[in-house]
C-alpha cells in the first residue's frame, strides 16, 4: 500500500510537472510570437514632427510655424540644435540622405544628414544684414530664415552620384521654399 501511494505521488508530480512545462512553453511561445508580429514602437527623433492626417500640416513647434508639406519634402524630419541662444531646426528627408550616402562613403554612419537649417529671427528681414541667408517667410514680428548645410557632402569623384545629389538638393530646396509660401502661425 505504501509503495502504491508513493507511485501515485510520483505520477501526480510527473503529470503536474509536464502540465506546468507545457503551459509555460505555450506562454513563452505566445510572447515571442507577439513580439515578432507586432512592429516595435517608433522612437521619434528629437524635435521631429509629422503631418497630421486631419489638416495635412507639418508643425515646427519650436518656432511656432506650420506648413503644408509638398511631395518634394516627403518624409521630412528635423533635429534641433542651439547655438548662441538661437534654436536651429536641421532638416532632412530620406531621399536626401540616400543621395548623400550614394556620393560620399565617409558619412555612411550619419542617418540624418541635414540639407539645411531653419530658425526664427525677431524683427524684419534685411538682406544687407543677412548675407548668405535666405528669407523663407516674413511674419508680423519675426521671419524664418534658411541656412544651407555648411559641409561638403558629396565626393565629386562619381559624376553620376554627384548629379543625382545635385538634383535631390535642388528638389528639397525648391520644395522648402514652396512649403513656406503656405506657412502660417501654429494655432
């Protein structure tokens, strides 16, 4: 009788252990499946914005301005920097980054190479006082300026890559100026 009780206990422990193993394995498998099937949450870039579906506006919250995003600036993002008390929004697009990476192998590790920076300047635009700086939009009390990226981004050894880079650079600058024709204060 004692041997039968021990045998029943051993069998019960074996069945219970097997059941626990199956349940635990199923839970782990489901957790792994959920991780694989669900895309990771996107980490927003510092200072980045995206067009809102309801208004189609792209907001530069740091300078209080919004634009309608043209196709030439598809995928536009920016990172903020600060120099001398001025906040700069360093703009880039995926197409521009690809063009730069195609013509310059030394900056492959930079995922968001800017094509220009924009910033807010108090007062009225005066070209004589701001050489080399473009006025994107004059508002009542301030203007938004555009400053081209100040680095030689393209290695000129590849004529084809350099030409493509030039086309993309022209496209994003033209689109930026077009976008600022629609610029308005953030409401």
